[in-house]
C-alpha cells in the first residue's frame, strides 16, 4: 500500500475530488497548507504598490491506495490538478506498513 500526498492549488480541489471519485478513490484527507516552490512566490499589486508574496495557500490531499492502483491514482490527480502554470503542485508517494480501521478494528498490512 502507498500513501499519496498531493499538494495542489485550492481552486483545483473540486475537480481533483470529482475525478478521484469517478475512478473509485472516495476516501481522502484534506489539509490546508502553505508553502512555496521554485517560483519563490508571486508579485501582487496592492493599493498601487507591488508586494512579493512568497508563501502561498495550498491544499494537501492524502489517500492510501493499493500498489496496483498507484499509477492510476497519480495520473488522475496529475491530470485533474494541471493548469500548466507555476505552482500546480507536487505529488509524493510513501510506503504504508499497516492500516487499522478504528470502528471495526480491521487491519491491513503491506502487500
């Protein structure tokens, strides 16, 4: 099993969520995060003055998928989050050793 952490633009979340659901990936965790990438922020004009904003709001989606589903889930997120502009985000993949469902106490271990 793998944990996918996808950091995306907030305005792309609804599209990513719908596309993941259409592919059968319903459970996910959503966190509001802030950060910056290679572009080192953006320049905005505020009250006639140019200001540099270097920490931008993003959303981080986390979901656990089976190893066989990894590439399909990544492709779904990548296509749904893509705008072609700086700041589209990143996708990280981490191994998951064990999952325990609190309600039923079911357990899954790595494949």
